[in-house]
C-alpha cells in the first residue's frame, strides 16, 4: 500500500529594507544633518549614511538601529569635520538580515566660514612719542589677500573712527600689521575689512603712557636728596610718588609731590626727600583719561 505524503508550501523569503535619501538640513561651514527614510519591512534593521566630496563617498556615519516595523521611518545623522565651501555627496544605506538597500545620491554645499578679525597693540601702552604696531589676523573663508584698514578714535572718543594710514592686504594666513606713529593720547582702535562683507574687529584701547624722567642731586642737608624730573606731555596737577626699590621686598614709598607747569609740551616736578643708598623711581599717576600712568627709569643714589 502506497503512503500518501503531504507537501509543505515553500516559505517566502523575508523582504529586504527599502531606503530613500532626503534633503540635508542644518548645513553650516563644518557640519550638517543628513536625512533619509528607511522601511525595515518587518526585519530588525540598521542604517548609516555614506558621504564625501565625490560619489565614492569615503566616509560613513556609525550604524544605528531603526527598528523592525513595517512602515517608513525618518532617520538622520549629524556629521561634522567638513570642509567649508565644499560640495558633499551622501546617501542613506539600510541593512538587515534580509539584505541591504541604498538611497539615491544627493548633495549639499557647506557654507563659508564667517570672517572675523582679532587685533592687539604692541606694545600697549605705548610710551608717549614712540611708534607701535597693530597686529592681527583675519580668519574665515577668503581671509587671504583681503583688504583691511586701520581706524582710530582718540580720547575723549567723541570724534568717531577715522582711517589711519593706507589700506593693507592680508597675507596667505590672513595676518596683517599696521605701524602707527604719532599717537598723542589714548585711542580706541579697530581694523575693518574693505568691501563686502564689512567685518570689524573688537575695539581695543591703545594707551599712551606719559614719558617720565627722574634725576637726583645732593643737598646740603645730610641724608636728603633733591629728586626732580619731567613729564611729557604736560600733565599739570598729576600726582608723583617716589619709591625706593628694595631687592626681594616691596617698593617703599619715600614721599611725593605734584606735577607743575613747565613748557607747553613738558611739565615738571621737584622735591627734597629723605633718602638711603639704593635705586629710586618716580611713578606719575594719571587720572584724566587722556593718558596712562608710568614709571621713570630708576636712578641710583649712593
């Protein structure tokens, strides 16, 4: 007697996921958010994005799970470390045990790095009558060989910024240097780009320190010396303090006076003080806002 068998129907293969690439968002100069849609078709599925400056891509985001549902799911990955002002290709890739799916190639272009300017005065403060330099860097896309100008607004800062010297070109690294001669009083300074976009550095106060000279001569009174000197520019009424410089100790104040009229450009101070052997200096304190305080070079009293 022949046995009759029952044949089982062949099981259908699980469907592979499907994937479509969507438009990128939040595109900046070094980052973007890549987007797409993935349908797992009931299988546990992961996704990633391939991206790069050509259709060979070359870089991929980490694998991330998207679940095992049967509907389309919006997916995204933020990527960083991109090159400014560059076109990138990208696509979404979905992977499951049933197979892989690749979305269509799409592109986006990163933005320019915004221009910015940083400056510093060297030295700051500058001694009255001495030249100084405003150095800085223009950063961002297009910073090389870009025109920049120096502007100043002298104390009391009411006249507004005016151009100083000639327009200069930044070097290949965006650097620049402006020599400044003849600054007579404290000034606000800044560097501004020429043309569009117009970008300004933060305003820097360049201080002008008074030039102080100090001299000493003996007096008929034992243990006393005549300390005298000049201040340029004229700062009539400024306070003068005399200090004994003691090694490994704080300076000791030994007296003071005020600055008196001299000539139109130079004022004077003078006082007889009790002294010991050692180095002395004068500190002229300025509080009118036009200049900054300064020390004299030290003088030796034997």
